[in-house]
C-alpha cells in the first residue's frame, strides 16, 4: 500500500477533518459530491430465467462441454428447474463431492453445427444483516459443514503467510465478529481492483501475499477474505455466480446487462457467525467501485460514492446476482484435464486441450437473462 493511500485510509478511519481551503482539488470535489445510496432490503423475491448457449465453431474431434447450473437453495436464493437441449448427448449431473450441479454434453466429431443450451430458473432477493446482531431464530449450521468451510484448498492455504497475515490483521480482536470486521477492513485497505487480470482472477492468495502484488479481481480479493477468515478459525466460503440485471441503486460496476452476460461472472463471499448464520460479504465489489465507478481511482472508503457500498457489502448484497455454487477444486466428471479452481464459467475441451473460458467470442458461448 502506498504512503498516500495509507494516509487517506487512516484519515478516514479517524474521521479526520480538513479545512476546504487546505484540501486538494480532487478532495474538494469529493466533499461536494452528492451522497450515493446502496441499501439492499430483503423481502422481495425476484424470478429470473438464465440461458447459456455454446456453439462449437471450430469442431476438431469430439468436444466435451460442462455448463454450471444453480446449485444453491438458501434464504436468499432458490434454484428452481433447469432444462437443456443439444444435438449431441447431454445430461444433468453433479460433481459427486461438493454438490455442484452442471449439464455435461458430449458432441461427437461428425456432428454438424454442434451446440448445447441450458436454461435455468432462479429466485433471488436482497440480503442485509447487521453484523454482530444475534437472533434466536437462526438455525445453527452442522459441525461437518463448518469444518468443510475452514479447510485449506489448493489455492487457499490456511498456514504460513496466510495465517501470519490473518493474525496480524486481527490483532486485538477477541470475538469472531471483531475478526471478521478487521479482515474485511484489512482486505479493502490492502488489495485493489486490477482491470488487467483476465476473467475473475484465479484466487491464488498465497502468491498474492508472498509477492506483495495485491491487485486482482473478485476471485482473488474475495478468496483472500475467505482464506484469512479460515486461517483464524472463522468458517467462510466463496460463492461463484453471475450478475443478471442492472443495480437498482445506479452503480454501473455492480450491474449486469441481461442481453449479454459475457464477462458478468462475479464471485462473492460468505462468513459464518454463531447466532447469525451465513452473512453476505463482498470486499471485492468495494474495490471495483473504488477503481472503476468514476473516472478517478478513488482511494478512500470515505468517498460518497464508495461509503454506501463499503458499509452495505459488510453483511449484505443486492439480489440482481445469482450464485452457481460454493465449491473449490472441482473435478469435472469425464474430463481428461486438471481440476478447476472453481466452476463459474462454461468449460469445454477436446483432444487438443481445454478451451479458453475467458474468451467467450472465441469459445463461442453466450449468456442471457430475463426477469419473469
């Protein structure tokens, strides 16, 4: 973190106030900028139909395709029916280990114009919980599930530099609530959105910490949050999904274009707190708003554009987004290649190798959504 950025964050955290005459021009403009609103409110369910279609343009030998379908049934998302069509052989399957549902298609070498299309219906709603406020109505999670979400994964270790960093970030925190707040603030202050990273990033948090290169995208930044939480014993998980429609609060960077959702994939995070259950978290979207929502790279959470999402994404998120699954290290049934860090994009392979999921125009897939 640069000295200037550190000073800005420190001033914001202490509530420092300067005379308008002493402020630089960009800070003066910030002080005069209108306050934005970001206030997700649970209670209203929305229904979406999401369609993913793959057309294999360069058909070289048998092609195998895997398309994620919604696998989550929670208090904030209900995964309804999924249907599919193909001129090859297709079926709805699970990975058999982590409950990841997907459509698998096999497209023979002699097939003309091979394709597979999947349509899923989901219901979503906004989330909002005040962190630290317990409720007797919350049903406790079972111990095996909590152990599962404190384990290390291939790219999210919980020892070494990850544990050391987590301990430093939570120094002085006595409760899980205090630890989560401290880690959320640490990730927001020390990581940043790097637009040059392909796709959503890979989530290799050990390399991020070892190299000091803290730039990334959602699968990097939210994986960092998850890993630091797990390293101090707080259950946490990534939730891999996709933005579906524009934000109701006018944030362009928190929106999806339903006519074309290529590149709308987005990973979020959840953390488990006793008496509260699973809470929504998204420090990566705070970083995205800071970097991209305005022409200027905003470097303080006190900015009127950033402050609402900084507060709102600690315990909340907007229901214009759908989750696929919460799985790491996914082995695709029938695949001849290595396991995936996560399943959030269409995947295809043939005898020459795996297609580039981050290049939808070359891969030839499209994703659309409509609200019902």
